[in-house]
C-alpha cells in the first residue's frame, strides 16, 4: 500500500525519460519539417530570382543579336567609300555579319554599279546562291562576290524605291516571297541632305520560317547554353520560346513549373528605339515570350536530396534516442529484478534462520530459568541445541557457497581433469564423511575416462550436492550409482538414485534458489540451494545439469561439460586448491588426457 502511494507521489523517472525523449524526438521532427519547408520556400525564391536574372540576360542577348546587323554591318562602310563604288569593301562585313547573326539569310546591295549589271534589282551576298555575277574581270571586279536572284532582287528594290519617297533612311517590311515569309530591312543612302535621290541601298533578308525552325537552336548552342547551364555548380535552367500566337517555337513542352520567369521580346530585327523616328515603315509588333525555368531534375533533385538527407539524419537521431531509451528501460528492469532477488534472498534467509534461532532462544530461556530438572530432559535440550547449531552452521555454509558460486569475480583454477578419477575420489571422500550409514554409493566403471579442462574443486562441489540429494531423497532403496561417460561433444557424470523421484510439475523449478519440492517436506535438512549452486558451478564451465525422474522410482541427474572447453567466462585468478583435490593427491595431466581420449 505504502509503496503504491509512494509510487503515485513520485512518478517513475523512466517515465520522465520516455516522455522527455518522445518530446525531444517530436521536437526534432517538427523543427526539421519546418526547416525543410522554409528551405523549400527559400530555394524557390532563390531559383525564381536566378530564373528572372537569366531571362533578362537571355533577352538582352536576343536583342543584341537581332539589332546587331543594323548597328554593325550596314554602317560598316562609310558614305564616301560607297559613293566611290567601293562595294568590294562591303563583302567582308557582310561575311562577318552572316556569321555573327544567324537570323540573317542574306545581305543585299544596290548601287549604280550593280544597276549596270543587273538593272532594276539588288545583288545578294550569302544565303543560297543563285546566278553569280561575273564579268570575267575576276578578282578586281568588286561585284564578283555577289549574285543575282532576280525575282527577289526586284521585289527588294521596288520596296526600297517605294519607301524612298518618304525620305527616311530605313524601312522594314514583312512580305511573302513565294510561300516563304520574309522580313526585309532596307537602308537608303541619299546623295543629298534633302534626300531626293539615293545612290545606294543596303540591307538584309530574314527568312521567318528558318527563324522558327533553326534560329533558337543555333543561338542556344552559341550563346544561351553558357547562360542557362553554367558549369559553376549553379542550378541549370531550361528555356522555352513561345510565339505571339502561343505556339512553342523552341524548348519543347514543359510541365507547368512552380518556378518560371517570363520575359517578352519583340521579333523585330532592328533597334526600334534607336532608329524608330528615321524609319519609313516598321514591322507590326510581334511579341514573343521567353520562359526560363529550373530544369526539373536540378531543382527538385537538389531539394529532394537535401530532404532525404535530413530525414535520414533525424530518423537516425530518433532511432538513437529510442535505443538509449530501450537501454534505460532494460537496465532499470534489471535493477528491479536484482532488487527483487535480493529482497527474496534476505526474506528466505531470515525465514530459514527464524526456526533455529527461536528454538535456541526458547531452550536458552528454559535453561536460564533452571526449570530443567531431569537429566533426560537436559540431554534432550542439549540435543536440540546441537541440532539447531549444526543446522545454523549448515545454512551459513550453504549461503557462503552460494555467494561464491554466483560471484562473477570468482576465479576458477583450470586444469585438465579426468572426470572418472574425480568421480571416484569424490564418492570415496563423500562416503567417508557421510554421517548416516547403510547407504551404498557405487561408481560404475564404464571404461570412459573423459578429460575436461575445469576447476576440479568446483566440479566436486557440484557432484557432492547431487550426491547429497540422492542420499536425502533416496527413500528406502539406499542405493546410489555414479557413472561417468562421454557423448558426442560432452563428458557426463550421472548420479542415479532409486528414491522418491520428482513430480513433473516441479522439475522446472528445482534449480531455483530456495525452492524445495514436495519430497523435501519430510526432510527438514536443506535450504533449496544445493541444485542452484551446482547449476551455477557447471554453467561456469559452459556445461549444464539435466534431470530425468519418475516419481516413486528414482531420479537421474546428469552433469554435462563440453569436452576440451575451458570455463571461459572466468579467467583463473587465484589458486585455491579444493578440499577434495588435496585428498586426491597429484595427478598426471598428460596421462589423464591420454586415458581420456583412449
Ligand atoms: P539444500 O541442497 O540447499 O540443502 P535441498 O536439497 O532441498 O536443500 P536442492 O538440492 O536445491 O535443495 O533441491 C531442490 C529440491 O529438488 C529439493 O527440495 C527436492 O524436492 C528436489 N530434489 C532434488 N534432488 C532430488 C532427488 N535426487 N530426488 C528427488 N527430489 C530431489
Ligand atoms: Mg540438496
């Protein structure tokens, strides 16, 4: 009752530990989850920012490419040189332009010089060649690098003439030539400030079909790849180009990514802002869209791998906590068990002490009061004193034996022991020490002489405890047989009696300390420790004791010790030659072994 109340008042510290650990684990998991959510969000924000920056960079690159020919190529040769007919100077610039700006299909030129060769049309440079212009003057002919494409050439010059009336310098036109949609860009070079007459026309053609099919892959290869997939460890991005009608021009279809930056650019091949006021005509606005998003595997795999890693880590820490908890619970259980065993032990011992002590004190009191008159009575009392004193000393002896057998620090003195010799000598000595006569302990010579590495004193003690029981519970028969043998891997010593036997229900308990069976009820001698001690001693030699018994007709106890095995749990520490060992005298280990294996 008290203990229950006590427990209610003071909760079990292990419960505290369990609760604390559970809270800690929950906290770990929760904090980690929050950290991961925050990480996800931050990663998304960072990726979005980087995607926007990348989109801006790519957009600038597109713009720079689209505006390039108007800025670099068309003004490359100045007015006076062109007016002087130096068309040969144009060709290298056109070549460079074609190389640098993949959207340009071909450049063209018209001047009085070309008019003489191909009246009413412009001459082309680059693109798929047509009729070469050749007047057999070879290298020195400034036009030998250009070619004619009459229908197209005429269309371009007509356009130029049409827009020259507006007296502006530039014109951009979107027209179909045949089946192909083209953007022309035309630059007019006027002879006078009033712009009434032009002496040359320069410009280029953009094939809009190739823009759709080949431009962006080419640009991607040349310029964008470095921006989108930098090899510096930053996350790679993918790119998509969508035209003004929503059709995907480049980059394939992508699953709607959570993170994506969009940026619009005009599909115009001239710098609108810079030259807009000087243009006779422009292209109607065509707004295409650039979509930049992190490559699926990059973003999600980075996040996923961080996530798995941290889940593993926290899982591991929770697991460690649980293991620690299990250890705590386990050791607490052990401590409880130990405390219970100790309490039981003390209770048993005091119980065993109670009877002799109270008998002795009663006898003492009677003697002190001088109430014992007759010599017979006195002799009876002296008998009681003698009997109880010997019972007390036997109890003390048993307890000491027991504590020695159970002491893990006990050192065993190991040596090769011939069990046949040991059994014979032990039985002899035991028979001599036996107080009650009329018992016959017979050692059967089976011819087996197994040798084991063991502490002879310990084996003797175990055997003596079995012999003691065989005599005690031998009933009327008074015949005990001891037999040494060898099985496949063990040496055995059997102690066989024809006594009262053991009830099957008791058989499992007889090795418990302080357990005394029903058969022991008539026999006051004993504390229920003999078998517990014997088992402890044999177990220290990696052996065991087995029992077979038929109630009413006897029992066989068998000590089994593995052949050639030492008592590994207990290293020999001190030399304590047993009492029986001294009786037995010196033994030749080598000889014994030879006999044992024979
Ligand atoms: P102690 O050996 O401590 O003096 P004990 O003999 O009662 O006391 P154990 O030797 O441990 O205790 O034996 C436990 C019980 O097993 C005995 O009380 C007895 O009931 C039973 N027992 C042991 N050996 C035999 C046997 N050979 N025949 C019948 N019963 C036995
Ligand atoms: Mg006993």
